[in-house]
C-alpha cells in the first residue's frame, strides 16, 4: 500500500498521514529537481474610490437640495449601475451621506420611526436628547428613494451633521 502524500493543513503547515503499525513505507523513485516555480504576480491593493467634488452646476442637477455651511462640499465616489452615493464633507471629514437610487437600505440606525415633512426619519435618544439620524424620501419617479444619514461624529460636529441632514429635501 503506497504512503499517502502529505497535505497542507492550517497555517500552511504540511501534515503527513500517520504510518499504521505493520505497514512499511514503499521506497519512492528518485525525483528530479523541478524548475523553481515562478511566483504569482502580486496584485496591488485596491485603491479607495476616487471622489469627485461636485461643482455648482452638478449640485443644482441633483434630485435633492441641501443647505451646505461655509467650507462644505458634496463629493461622489461610490456609484453603482443604477444608484449614486454622495458624501457631504468638510475637508476629509464626512458629515452626512446621501443615497440616490431605486432601493436603499433604510433604516440603518435603530430608533423610533417618525413620519413628517414628506419623509420617514429615524430618531434616537442619547443622554436624554432626541437626534434625527437618518431620513428617507420616497418618490413616484426615478430616483425612487433618497436616503440621508448622519456620519458617526461627536459633539458640535454631530449636531452640525444632523442639521445638514435635516436640511436635505427631495426636489
């Protein structure tokens, strides 16, 4: 009975099967040295999505309006075949996100759902204060949904992000 070949195990270790008592390993024919394998090409790490800052004309063409405080901009970066995701940011810091497409993942936060102002909002209570963390507009025409949510921030930036998200309105 030939000895089974060693197999790779966890962590890339090679484990040889045990030799059973009374069995004798069969001599193996000499193996000629094979050429060294060519290492597989190393693929570069995926690059983060390229963000593009929208100019005034592109912002005006969006299916929503938003009140941007001084120093804020809207960027794109994660489009899909039938949707876009926009980021509202100051410098490199993200304050709110806006999904525009046929079917969002609303709600992403746990909280109380409130219907007001033509939107569904998720409101959470933190330290005795209520915060509207996300909003969903549903429309009869494309894009069917506009989903706005606040990024995870703290203090004054969290309050500013909430104010920006609340200023979004569907056109």
